[in-house]
């Protein structure tokens, strides 16, 4: 019943948010809904740790350690963003960002759109994570695109509409390739399940008999899947929608897109990687993943070095980390997959924190450009400045923060596996990103003293920042045993151990 609750709670939250009439009621419904969802996600993780897998409806809904980890991270991000969005959207409403209709009806309509679409967005990600059928999984990730497009257009500006259009077109083309890859996968293994089309796309059945799948079909299927789900993950050269969408969407939505949505796209890719590696061996998919992973890391470097917009910088940084995680998947083995799962977990916390800090800076200084921020952020917004700098140091892999540990494991996996060039390029590209991100963000936060007054405290926003900041510091030194076991279990699912 936990799997069913994961789907029903966000739908009920969306329906309730649509019908309530006041802003505070929408805030309360979303906060309560995502709080309950987080409790369910933690319960599911505990059940998976105890039983190995959880299924429902004759295996139609299915969760293993990999599913449980993605679900848990998604629920936690949704809860933090629901808390942060209360203060964020209130500030937007007061400043006129949501329109200047004296009656307030226009603003209420926009708030209703946000508070209705966000639970549906989370629902589609949850549905993807628990769907055992590869076709249903594709439909769920297609739904994430359709829903999040409207979140990108939230402010109704010309640039927002352009970003949403670009996101919809590129995402639609990518997911079309993913659909073709899913169909080719069905062709490769449909005889295993007789004439039942749904059973022929059952991932757990295909994974058990992967060595019997048609080899030629699986080669083609994985290429299509990599291009399709890689587009959703923002891998180069299919990455161009990301900077526009992330810089135009409301900051809480951008945080979900850059973490939970990225995890779900990688989740879909990982499921097909498991099938392909069991059918063809790990070398064929591994080489393709290394190519696209390193390309994504390399392309992000010059854009980060010359970047003038801090939200677009975070978008290119997400492209870099997409490449890091895909590179780890391509390296495979015990170390590579453990590094991947650790990095997915640590990146989710650090990148969410960075986007929320960027939201605070954007609302106070009314700009996304480094050059237009007058004075140092740390003097005007002490808490935001300190946390922003700390999170940036963490995301670029500075010790003792947790992402240093995961990146070190990935580099070690490269050298231990004989991928010398991969390891060297990984370090080279990481150095470039380190220099660019620290130069721009460090200069913004520690810049010259300005004449702007100190920003007032915002409990909802500052509380979200503090919670994530504490989590980021703690996991740099200590990962709770149940979470670590879940991460190791997810790595074992990927590596087939």
C-alpha cells in the first residue's frame, strides 16, 4: 500500500490546492501533502531495506533499492521546496512579480497554478520510479515534461515563453527517441513473455532473462534510449534547453528540475543500462556513456568560465554533474556505481541549496547578473552569503564536503579500471569548473562593500536554507547507516552484484 500512497498523496494535494480559495490554504495543503509524502518515502525505504523489493498489483508497481533512493530524494526535495516556496511566492506577490491586478485575482490564479502543478509534477516522478513497465515509465517521464513546461512559463514573460517552447520541443524530440528505444527493447524481448504486451515490457522479467534478448536490437535500443533520456538529463549536445528553463522557472521549480527531475532521467537511463549490460556486456554501453559523460563535462567548462548570469551558471553546473554521473555509470563496477549513487545523493542536497540561495539573491537584488549586484552578498544577506559560498565549495568538490568523496571514488574507479584518459579528463574538466564557479560566485559573495541595507530575515526561506545547510555539513562527515545501506543497495542493483 505504500506504493499506492506515493501516487495518491500528490494527486490529492493537487486537487485540494486547485479547489481551495486562499493562499494560506494552498500553502498549508502543499506543506502537509509533501510532509506526508516524505514520511511514506522513508517508510518505503525502510521496507525495501528489510525485504529487498516491494511490489503491488502483480508486479505492475515495483520498488527496489534504486527506486527507493530516487523516491526518497524526490520527496525530500519536494518538502524543502514546498517550505521555501511559501516565503518565496509571498515575496513575489508583494513585489508585483505575479502581476499588479488590484483585485488580486490574477495573483491568486498564478499561485493556484503553481500549487496545483507542483504536486502533479512530483506525482509523475513518483509514478516513473515505481513503474515496473518500461512503457509506463516512459509515459510518466513524458508527463513530467508536459507539467513542468507550464511551471517554466509561470511568470508569463516573453523570455519565459521562449524557454518553455525550447524545452518542450527539444524534450519532445528526445522523448520520442526514448519511445522508439522502448519499442525496440520490447521487440528484443517480447518472446520471453508470450503475447502479453505489458509483460513484454516488464523490467524485472526482462532483467532476469536479459542474456536472451536479441543482441542487435539491444544495441539500437540503447543508443535511442541514451539520446532520449540523455536529453531529459541535459547531456551534451542535447543540453541547450537547460540554461533557459532553469533561469526562467520559479526558483523552487528550478531546484526540483535540477535535482529530482535529473535523478529521474538518470533512473530511466540506468534501468536500460542494466538490461543492455546484462545482454551485451558492460563494454558497449559503457563506452557510449563515457563519451557523452565526458562531452557534457567538457562543454560546461567554457560556459561556466565566461558566465554572467548566476542562475545560468548553476544550470551549466548541473550539465557538468549530469556528465559526472553518466561517466560514473559508464565506468561501472563496484566503485563506479557506488560513486554514482553517492554523487546523486550529495548533489541533490547541494544543488537544491544553491538554487534556493540564488532565489534569495534574485529577490533582494532584482537581477540574475553578476555585474548588477552592487556590494557583497555576504554583507547584505549574511546567512544567504555564508550558505551560498559553503554550498558552492561543496558542489565543486572541495574537501571535507561530501561531493569530494563521491568524485574521488569515481576518479579511483577510472584509474583502477584502466581508463587513464577518462580519469585525466575528469580531473581536467573538474579543475575548469572549479575555477570558473569559484571565481564568479566568490566574487559576488565577497565583493566590495556596497550601500544597500541588510536584508530582513525571512523565516520560511531561511529555515529551508538552514535545514539543507546542516544536512550538507553532516553528510560530509557522517552518512546515517540506513541511508548508506540504501545507497549501497542501489549501487548493487546497478552493478548486478
